[in-house]
């Protein structure tokens, strides 16, 4: 028997487009044949508009919407598109349907929180690559997860497509206890520290190169602030039961002391003011036979921290190169030899694969 699964997707930025393009490919036919799942889109939603039909979106319609968003267009300008909030689009798309509805949040920022809450309160499965709705204050987080009833999936929020969240959930479900989670959770900052340590670039040169190669957000301060890593640390902490807010994560940013109101262009021109400080730390680490890495530490008790640390060059963390991520789970059973997940921690395609993996895990019979 075939199970019908309807998709509502919020967000058509880089990751969102990658998710939709994977869906336009051979995946739906393979899922129908191998898994008995009839998967298709019923709605696409961006920040101000939505494309919601009485029937599923055709493959051609989905491709047109992706192309329109990639060129800066609005869903409201497409046939069947209109201006509406994400929450309204979800209620319209999910109402009066007997199929399983999955809402995918590929947006950026916590503006989608109310839409995500509306989704789970309507009985939908919620799958996120967007970290922000899971990094809201504890009360709002509790409300979202409580309403979700176990149907909130978020593998792609930490480690892109790596099985980080699922590994943590499995450890908890099988009765293990977390002692500490640590690791490198930012492909961007991993690349940056590799440029500093391995290639001898100055901080300003490394940041400019990372931006030119598309490794940073359009505003590199979003990466350099460390807040994105702090959100990931908070998500992992909450997953194993810690009750805390983002403000409780101690963050060491990799930002020069500049006026936060500077434009991106002006900020990039002033990066050099941090060159000497970072070069001194690089040389200090080298003299000690160590390397610099941007590391998150989340203990079962005590302060969670995010920042630069000196790591032995022969250690697992010290041997990371480029944008690789590593997460080490030190637990009661893996106390002396932590269970480690390592691999590519950035990239739109691998993140999209993490999203679709969650969709399948949530709806498979």
C-alpha cells in the first residue's frame, strides 16, 4: 500500500533550492518504488508569499518556482501565487487532507517560529534545517517541541548532512548518559582556521578568500560572531536534556573590535585590525606544537563554551582540514574513547540530503 506524503516548504534560499531540486530529480519515483511513498509538493512559501494549489505542484511548476527564486523573483508573481504569511499557507495547505503533511523549514532566522508552531499544532511533521526556531528562549522551545509530540526533526541543523543529531538521540534512547559533547561545528570557521594555521594567511586575507569562495554568509560577521556555532551547541544541549538559553553559551567571537553598524564593504576593508592578534595566537600555538581550532564544548553540567582553542596537531580535532566538522560524544559507555562523527559539515547539497533523510525517517511505515 502506498502512503501519500504532501510537502510544504518554507524557504527557497540556497538550501531550500537544493532540497526542491533533489525532489524534482529521481527521488520521488525511487521512493514510490522502493519505499511505498507517494511524495509531492503542495505548497512553497517564501518570506512574503506562497504558491498553494488545490492539487500538487507539477514537476514543471516546481522547477519554474525554483528558477524564479534563484533569479530574485517572488512566488506571488507566479500562477497560483499570492501574498500570504507562512502560517496561513500551512493552514490552507494542510487543512482537510487525509495524507501525511510534512512542513520543511529551510529559511533563516526565527521569523518562521509561528509558522512552525502552526504546523505541529495542525498535526504536521516538521523538518528543519533552520536553526533559529530551535534556539529561541526555553519556554518557546518547550511549546514547539511539546506541540510536536516527537514529530520535530532537525538533523540538518547541526553538521549539515552528518548523522549528529540522530546519533545523539540514539545514545539517549538506548540508555547512555552524556558526559560532554565537543567538536568543530562550523565549516566556515574550520576553513578559516586551516587557512591561518596551514597556509599562513593573515586573518584579513583568509576571511576575504572565504567570502570570495562562497564559504561565508553574505555578511561574514554572521559566521565570525560565533553565534551560529552557539545555536548548534544549544540545540545539542537541549536534545540531551539541558535546559538553557542561548545567552548562557559563552561565546568567543572571531570579530575585530569594529563598529557593528559598518556596512559589509566597510567591515571587509577594516579586517586587518585583527591580523596581528590572530598572528600572535597562531605563532603561540605553533611554538607549542599545537594548532588553532574553533571548538564548541557542551558538558552535561557547567558552562557551554564556543571559541578558539589550541589542539594537539595529532588529535582528531587537530587533524581536521578545511570545512570538515567533527563531533565527539563522551558518554558513560564511551567515556575514554568518545564516539565520533566526522565529515563534510557544510554545503547546500549535503544539507539538503540531511533534510530529505529526516523526511524519510519521519514518514516511512
